[in-house]
DNA sequence: TATCCGTGGCC
DNA sequence: TGGCCAAGGAT
C-alpha cells in the first residue's frame, strides 16, 4: 500500500528504489513506479524523439554550448536562438570574440538584459585565450572559474559539451523534480534545494549525461511547464504529485517581491546636430551602457524641472527644455518606470559656431561623447533609451533638425 | 540568505 | 492591463 511521506525525505531521495505494485483495478490512481533506470530511459527515449533542433545541438562545440547557456539564462528560447545565430555570425569562435571591443559585444547583446552576462563572456573569452591558449577548458574547476559561470552553467557545459557525469539544476529541473518528488516547500530554499541537487545527481546515467541533462530540461520546457501537460509526459507514472493530483500546486512559489514604481526625467541634449550621451558606471543597472542623462523626479517635483536639475548634477551643463518627447514606460526586474522625455539645449552655447561645448563634469558616468545619430546606432543602450533614440530619429528626419 | 541585475512575451 | 515568467550569477 502506497503511503504518503514527508516530501523532502520521500523515498525518491533514496535512489535506487524498488518498484511498487500497481493496482490494476484503479489504474488512474496507480502509485508511482520507482525504478530509477526506467525513469532515465523514459526521459532519454522521449528526448530522442521530441528534442528541438537547436543550433548548438548540431555539433555541441564547447564554445557554442557556453554561449547558448549564458544567453538562455532568464531568456526565452525563441529569443535566445535569434541572438545566438546573430552572435555566431559575428563571433564564430573564442578568438574573434576576445578581440572585440566591449561596446560591440554589448551592442550585440542589447535587448537581452542582464548585461553583466555579456561583460563576463568577453572577460572569459580573453581569459581563455590568455590562460588556455584559446582552447575551451574541459576541467570542471577551470570552467567554473570563468567569469559568469556558476554552478548550473559549469555543470551544463561539462556535461553537454564534454560528456562529464555531472548534474545541472536549472529552473526546469527544479520544477520537474519538485513535481516528481512532490516537494511541498519552495525549491530554491533548504531543505528542498539539497534534495533536488542530490536527486539530480543520482539521476544522471553513466555515459549519457549530455542527453539526460538536456532531456530533463527539455521536458520542463515543453511538457512539465508552468501549466503541465501530464498527458504527454513520458515519466508521469513516476510522478508523486501527479499521483496525488497536486501538479498544479508544485513547485511551491517563493516569496513575491513587490514592484516599485517611480518616475524619471531624461533629456536629449542636442547641439549642432550632435547628441550628448554618457556611459553608465559599472556595478549598477545597465553598467557600461550609453544613455541620455537624467534621473529620478523628486516627490512633488515637475519632470521638466527635474531634467534640468539632473543635467546640472550629472554633467555640469546648464540646459533648458526645448521640446517634450512624451512618456516611455518600461519595466525591469522589480521596477516600473515612467520616463518623461525632453529635448534640451545649452543655456550658454559656445560662441564659435563650429565648436563643441567644454567637457562635462561627470558625476553619474565614466565616459561621454557628442555622437551623431549614426554613431548612436552603434552604441549599446538600455531598452528605454533605445526606444527614445529611435523616436527622435524618426522625428528629426521629419523636421530636419540637423 | 537576500537582493540586485533586464527584457519582452504571454494570458 | 498587470502579474508572471524564461537553460542564473555575483555580492
């Protein structure tokens, strides 16, 4: 007789296990089978038949596996594939990447978010060229030591590119195992995290790490998704939460983080056909990306007043607002911003008609330039600033502001 | 351990 | 529209 046990210490954590007898008179309520090898085979057979033809699955070169894994962090597959193809056209190998400028790498990454991933990729490529003679390391410790490579990605590269018998636990695996094991506590916290990590390790079959790790992640993406499709699942007979009718309650969600709304004002300073842009400090949001100056609108402050104030604070330029470009709304992580956009001009432009203003006194940036619209196209910018730039170019073409 | 770090698609 | 989320890492 099947009996429920505390999920974090259930018998699945004691692989290998013995099969339980199925009550044929109540097939739909058949208790989960527990043969490890059958679960593994079910995953592998399903993957062989249903895996998606992703670009890096053609040859599984370490470089391609690495780039794909970093790109797919917190990114949807279809989007990741598009960026991956474009990336490989421009940077087909580690050496071409290592030789690139950070601006170009970030520009290629623009729109994917979490820009430290791109900065880390470039740093890692240069490290591989210098310390590993351009050859991607196969040793787990060496892989893990690369910037931007954490526990998941190290296991993924070592197993998928090099076939090493290691687990990789991502959000898909957490979800799949939370359901199979019927874990009733948040998966990212203890004791569930250890249970999942240990189970994932026991699940990896000898000599099949590459296929198995992708199989369980693919299952999480295609079948055991947020809304599970248990009728299509090759391993539903091993799934305790399916048996208990609790698949929609697993995994147990973690703590919700409140979204903080705030209002910012941004100014596009135009002077003789050139636009002032500055490069954001690293370590904060949008690190090393180029932006138009601006910032938070204070409580009770007018956006127009705020943009003038922020320009003086961030650049030392005294400006006035010449145009209103409207509002751009944008959300990121836990923030929701309302960006009031202005065209601004210098209060005291230089007397000589062909000269640029004196250098700015930067307080919120590490670099600056007066860029023409074509140059702005080549600079990596945060999504809302790119939106604003495109909006202005459309306007400037109509009004011949140059 | 908790928080920060982006973005666009989906329902 | 708004909440949720999609192959995590660094601090």
